[in-house]
C-alpha cells in the first residue's frame, strides 16, 4: 500500500504496473475541511454530498481532490447497480451509474466508497481506464463484468451481447482481458472479520459464483449468518476473467471498518446511529507530452 502526503498518509497511490501516463489515487478520511476532529463523522476529507455533511465543506473537499488529481472529476450517483457509463467531458455530475470508463485524457473515472470496494482498471497500452463500485449487490449482479465490457474493442459491433451487458460470454471477456492485458487495483473495503451477512447474501453469491462459498466463514454466534470476504470474491471474479489484480489482499490494513482514524465506514457509523463520510478512488489518463 503506497501513500503520499508525507506522514499524514492523506492519499493512497496504487502500487500496480500501469503505464506512466495512467494515474490513480485513493483518498482517506484525512486532509480535508469537514468536521473538527477525527472523531467527527465527516472528519475531515468527506467527498459525499448525500450524507448530511455541510455542502460548503463537501464542495471545498471536492475542489481539493480535483486539485490533487489535476483532472476533471465526475462524481456519480451510485445506486448499487451494475450500469457502466462512458464518460465524456460533457458528462453531468451525479449521473446515475456504478461504474464508468473513458479514453479521454484528463477525465477521471471516480468511485466513492465507505466499506464497498473501489476497483480501478486500465489496459497495458494505457489507452483506456475504468472504475467500478463493488458493493455486494453490484458484485453479485456483475458490475465488474460491465466495467470489463467497456474494454471490448468494438462494442457497437458486439451490441447483440449487450442486453444486458453482463451476458457477454465470460469466454469473450477473458479474451478481451488477455488481449488488452487489463489490470485492476482494489482499494480499501470492509474486511471479512467485520462483514457479517445473512444467509440470503451468501446464497446470492454462491448462485452467481459457486466457488465463492470458500469466501465465507460461519458466524460462531448465529447459525443463519456468516462473514463475507468481499475483496476475495472480487479478486476471484477478476482473475477468472483474466485480469491481473493488485491492491487489497484482504489483510488487516485494507479494512475500512477496523481503522477508524484512516477510513470512513458506513457499517461502523450506522452502528453508532450516524451517517458516514465517503472516500474516493480515481483513475485517469494524463495528457501525453
């Protein structure tokens, strides 16, 4: 896990073998203007404008984020779905989608999270980037498949597979990932030890990905519940589609729930009867010189 901004580790720079002109960054809860201490629910670098934080503080934090990126940032309205949006410089803020992709230099694909998993993509040629918001619903539904679909060389010609897009055969996505040498970086998310889920969540995952049964541990106190390794399932999905995966390896430092001082956590805040701030992960193509 690489960090920037000196000792305060305000930002995470993905450690992956992307081309030099592919840039990526993940925020923490540090370095912003919301709240007055790390104990405040929005302190201090909250980027979500839908969680009850002061609008002026969120706008200031977003301006700081865009200044850090030096790229145009589009913040999506995420709905735990699977739609992937092709970004252009004219894409409106708050467009509804849970993934996005672009070939436009200087335009950042950005995902906001607070326990869900941010996944950033690029190809080895550095001609395209994408980002996906992988909560459990989106991961089950195929949001990672949708993001990978964006790397198809001729989507228009293959539109017969696009209704819905997730029905593009895995063999085709595998060929695309291998041909384009697509890689992905997984950011922080809720760790398995904190992500207790009901039987319906486990059943949905196992129905979609039978091998994912190995990513659940039974709860010792409630027979109807288990603990889910969200990052492990995402890694399994991507690796089976031929994507090289970096970042979150399910180890303790990546758990958003456990590290109060560094990450926002929706589940942790909800248990306290509060809203949580949001972090962002962005990937973009810097202009070639």
